C-alpha cells in the first residue's frame, strides 16, 4: 500500500501534518465550528461558502434560517455546521458571518478566526483543503483575564479514529476520552487556566494507520518587567543621534507576552526579540523593545506576535505592506515598492526606516485662507486622474488655480481596504495608501498647493475601522473589545464602530491628527460621519440618533481642542447633519476666544437641482438654507459649507439631462433630449447654461462653499448612464451604471475646446471661474458684514448683497418661460452687468425686468473687471441687437431725434427722465414695426437742463444724457 506524507508549516505557529493512504474519490463529513469568546452574544452565526451558494446572500445580507446557518451546541458552547465535502487538492472557500440583531440587518463578515489560511487576493476568504484524515480548527477559549480555559479541535476522516494524543505546553495526555466521535470534536476543559497563546498540539490516527496532526501557539516564555525609557511612546521611536536603532512600543493590556518578528530576525520567533512588560496599572500594560544593528535608511518590515499566535501590524504604522494588493500597484505609481515578505509571514506588516531625511518644505508656514472664505474642490484621486498618483495630481494644480478655488479636499488617502476603494474602509490611519504613491509625493503635492495659496484638507474616517486594524484585531470583534462598540451605537454604522469614550482611542486619534498636521502640514480635517461619534445606544432609532447628544458634543469639543492646541487655525469640518442646536453649539465653540469654531457640511443638492431642472414650485427650489446668516440658517458665524454636489449626491447634470423640464411636455424623454423644441433643460447646451446660472447663485452667496470634481465641466451625463451615481436604491440610474463607489469615467476630454461639447463645457468652466474669482476679489461676497436679502421662493430668483465697498444684485429666471418680475435694488443709479461690463441704469426700485428662461445677470454697483466676452449670452439661444444712439442734435433747442435698434422680442419702451429720476415722457411703449427706429422728442414745455432718456427692451436697458438749451 502506497503512503504519502504532507507537511504544512505555518508562520503563525500552527503546524499541520497528515499521513494517509491514497484512495479513490471520497467524501467526508466536516464539522465547522465557531467558538465564541467572552462577551460574544450573537443572534445567529452562518458559514457561507462555495458549498452552499455563499449563504445565499443578497447584497451581503443573509436571511435568518438560510442553509448556511450554524446551530448552537450547548454541550460544547460552540456553533456547529456539518457538510459533506470531497477529499481533493483544491481548497474550498468560505467565510464566517454573524448577526447582531434578529433580522440580520446588523451583521459582519469575517475570515474564520480558527483557520489561519485565507485567500488574500479574493476578499480574504478562508480556505480549507479536505484531507482524509484531517485535524482542523484548533481552538483555545479564553476567560475574561485572557487565559486559556478550554481547547478543542475537529477531527474527521472516512475511517474511525483509533488513537489520539494532545499536549498543552509540552505535557502530553491521551485524547480519546475527550473525543466525541459522532460529531468529530475533541474538547478538553483545563483543570487550571494557562496563559493566553499557550502551545496546543494534537495528533490522531485512524483505523488504516492514517495520521493527522496540528499545533498552535508556543510555550509561554518568561517575560521581563521593566519600565519604558523616558520619552518612548507607542509605535516606532527613532533615535536621531543613533540611526542604527529604534524602540518599539505596543499598548496591549491583558496579553501575556509579545514577540517582535521581522526582516531583522528573519521572521523567527526568537526570545531575543521578546518585548519587555511595563505595567503601570492593571489596564495600562505597554510592551517595549529596543532593536539595534539596523542599517540607516533601509526599510524593515515587522509585526507584533501577541501570545504566540496573533500577528498584527503596528497601530501607528506610517507604511503598510499588503500581500494581496501591493502587486497591483504599478512601478510608475510607486517606484521600487518594498516587496511583501511572502512565505515568511501573513497578514499586514508594518515598515520602519531609520535615518529618514526630512522633506525640504518650500512653504514652512502656510497662511491659511479664512474658513468663511473657503471655496473647496473635493476630489477622489482615483476618479480624477488616470495615473491616480500625487505627482500627476500636482500637475493639475494650475488647472485648479485657474478655477479660483482656495482649498482642495482629498477623499480619504489613509490606508484602506484593497486598491479600488473610495477610502471609507479605514485600516491604518497614519499610513498614506500606496495606491496613490509614496508619502514624499503627497508632501510635495501639499507643498506645491501651498505655494499657490491653496489649502489641503483631508477627509478622515474616525467613526469606524475595519480589519486588519489592530483596533479590532488585538482584542477581537467582540463586545469585550474596549476600543469598539458591538453592537454599534447608531443605526448607520459600517464595519466596526469606534468607542470614542475610551481614553486610548482618544489618544490614538489625537496622535494621528497631530501626525498629519505636523508631518504633512495639512490644513484641516473633514470628519466623515461625525454624528456617529455618539456613544448613546440608540439601536435602530434613526430619529434619536440625530437629536442633541451631550456626550457627542463633549467628545467633538475635546477632539477639536486637541487639534487647535497644535494648530489654532486648523479647519475642523463635520459631516454631521444633526439637530441645528447641536451643530450651532459646535460651530460657535470657542469662537469668543479667537478660535475658528467647527464647520459643517450643508447639503443643498436637491433644491439647487430642482431649480436647474426647471421645477420651481413651492419651496422645492428655494435654496436659501445654503446661506449661513439671516434668512438662511441664521447662524452668527460663517461655518456652514454648502454644496450643490459632493461624492454622496447625484450629479446635477445627470438629472438635468435625464429628468429636466421639457417645454413641449408632449415629447417623450429621448425626444425631449434630442429635440430642443422651444426650451428644454434636457438639451445639453441649455442644461449647461442653467449650470452657469446656478453657479452665480451659489458661489456669490457669502459663506464657505464646496464643489465636487468636474462639476465645473458639467460632469454627470454619458452613454448608458456611465456618469450616474447609483445612490442607494433611488432608481435614478440604469443598471449598466457603475456601482456607487465603483470607478467612474475620467473626462478631461470635456475641456477640449475643439469639440462641440468641449467648447460648451469649457464655457461653463470659465463662467464659474469668473464667478469664483469675482468672489475672491471683492469683500461683498466674503465679509460677515454683508447684508444679504434672499428672494428665492419662485422661479424668478434674486439675491441682493450690500456692503460698504459695493452692492450686488443677482437675478435669474429659473422658470421654463419668459418672465417679468420686480427686482429690488439697493439704490438707483448706474450699475454694471458683470459678464458684459455694460452699464445698467436703475431708475427706480423695485424695477421690473423681463428675462428669458435660463437668463441671469450679476449687477454690481461699482465697475469690476469683466471676464472674456461670450461666456454668458443675454438671451437664451438668441443673438440680440440692441443700441441706443446719441440724440441729434445735442445740445438741442425745442426738439431732437432719438434713434434706437433692437431685435429683442417683446415690447419696447423709451422714456425721458429728469435728473431726479422723475419720468417726464414716454415716447414708445409697445411693439415696434421695424428693427431700427427714429423718434422725435419735442421738449418745448421743458426748461434748459440735463435730461436722461432710457430704452428698455426685454431685459436690456440702456440710457444716455441729452442737453436742452433755451
């Protein structure tokens, strides 16, 4: 009889070996187990895998009672799942899934904690190769003190098991008395607990002589107790005076021993690298070790091996290596990336490097724009530039500078799950994700932005964290973990909810904020899902989650205070959407002390989009809440960051084209888009013009503003809805559209003026740039002294701004038909149309103005630099001739002739006024037969003096002076 031998050696201290006869194709019953640790009270546990259709699951959710559901065995206090599997060399893939509530809406997917073998390239699925016989899933159950109290294993085969031995820390015993052959489970209760991570070996022999064995852990070493050297803090501590050594420190209370493994010891478990224990108190155990003999400037990969079995990266790592995803990072993005130590270890590993040279900053002290004056450009590097690296991003700064923005907000760049990711799956928040390039390139990008006066804001994710972060891994995904909340404390959590009341998570997050401020010179943070910082267990009560929460207010104030202690003018931005009273309290926090207060995202997407689409009934399109002051949110501080678009909302242009109002309502959607008819928002040129109008009512409204990438080019419409953001289950997008967080088309070709679309889109860019730069150059749009009057209820909208330096009136017709409306100006006299530079005489206020649909004007009381001509037409789709000539003769005695030309549709009016603005005569009022006309004005009844005559045709006004001499 032929015998074959297989030996598998694990780098985490688990060894498997088996000896068995070669047989024909065989199936054996394998019992999978999940062993709950202290504090785990799951409603249900499932074992989805390729052998049961992965649950089945729908969108990642498995229904209670599914075929993959495990059953709880009270005798063993374990969850069990039995399935018949084929003995084969190809592994089976599976995972563990558990429910935290009855319907499974609160759930988690994890790799099997009892099986070290995973497929890192495929979503970290667990792998098992079925052998005959086999020993599988060695488990050590711990008590609250972290000591091992039970050991167990699964033992299976086609033949009966006839002999079994096991060892605990080298002491061997007979295992058969503790083996349930019917269930295939070995289970032993220790007479006395042993330290966590203790060594456990087991060997089983079947009736045909086949042998299977496995082991986990190591015999606990003797740990030396010693206080940490002065100045040592958790993470890597470099010694500037001696670049051949570092001191590592790990906070891990409740653990028995910790080794450091890495390049410097060939990844061996060596007691020379056993960390010292510094226990200042029961819950404050720090482990530390000085490592010397390092080569300055060389990168070393390392991990902490906790209790002989758990391998974790450093929570404070500034660089992470990932075996599954690093191979897909191109050398052009990250040149000479240190390779993962394949075959030496598993899981994420940290990198340290002594003798690093400080980046040579050109801008050591950046003068940050006042936060009330910010115009922020939000971007996702992945979907903004094809090369998705910081070097290329720096090359776009000239483009962004021309647009006029003064801040860039980067969607999360800290180490996240995978490569193709929005970044809201945080794992190591100190480490820039390598998919975007080296840390030095990120610093260079920030430095070059600062040289242009552009601040850089990081979108950071502190509500939650995901494996393999040590925040979860060190103590496990249980409610016994002091750093996370299980269950989550609010109904919208994803991954693992961070416990913000814990003093160590506070220390960790304060450290990371300081790190980005000092090491990268970032200018601020946008806290994603900051409302989730609550520690009030609201369960599924969505309403309660948004109520005023005193503990959340206290936590956010504490964090902001720590940030401002480092840099007092740092932007602290919250994605909060909580009760107005809570937001206002945080917005004004310490502003009386000269500190800036916190800022808040303010979603104005829906109402601006209703206006651009042409649906202006009731309050649907009244976007007055985009203003922070009286008539808007009524805040005393300009700490409200309003936006028409962000990464979370549907693009305005998509809805303009797909759902915009169509003047000829009898046309279907496709015909309405392709046949402009009288006036249709679904027609691309019309939609883009309405975006210019929205920009005037957005950027010129005082207070900080945010825009999302490519909005300035009208992004949001493409073939098959390729630029449609699938937001939840809104049904807005076709099924062919990319997933909500999936890659989107990168459309720099929209700026190609040689194409017809590019020509139109570039005009939008230039119009928005003109508006932003008008804002940047004039206090009236930025000052808290500006008096703002909003008239936004109807389709004909206006905003009046009054400031000691200048007054401004913004008017626009968001309706679908020509409209005449009364507009109140702050004073009579000469005003100036910003986009044309033409003077505009206001003879009376309020004054009636007639405007075409989509037409808008920005009138300033003082002359300003005008943008290039042709960006904004005076009438939608119509070239209008309009001229008022000087009267002849002038001066005159008795009568004079006034000539004018207009092709503007609608009635024409020609009036004469005295210098006090009193109307003296109306020479024309109504339709005119010709484009060019001459009117005789008889002034025989008037005395000598200066008089004004004014021509009005539609929205066009022009005035001249004439002199009467008797």
